């Protein structure tokens, strides 16, 4: 139980960095998906994107827009 709590605390303390890495992975995934002719990977990427946006919206103080980052 302490391990899970430590992981959660670390994720919350580093939410901006974790989200930035996740969105960077998404950018790379978009480029790869655009190279493939199938539509299955497009659907998977759409689900991944929706999940990222959902998490970014519930994380307090997440700087997910250029305007929010510029204010810092």
C-alpha cells in the first residue's frame, strides 16, 4: 500500500512532466499512424488522445496549453 501511495504522490508532484512526455509520445504516434494505410491504429490513437485529454483536465495545475506555460 505504501508503494502505491508513493507512486501516486510522485505522479502528482511530477504531473506536468509526465503529461508533457505523454503528449510527446502522442505526437510521435500520430506521425507513425499517418504513415500506415490501416484505420485500426487511427482508432487506437483516438482513444489514447481522449484518455490523455481527460487526465490532463483532472490533474490540478497541469499546464497543457501554450498560454498556461507562457505565464510561468
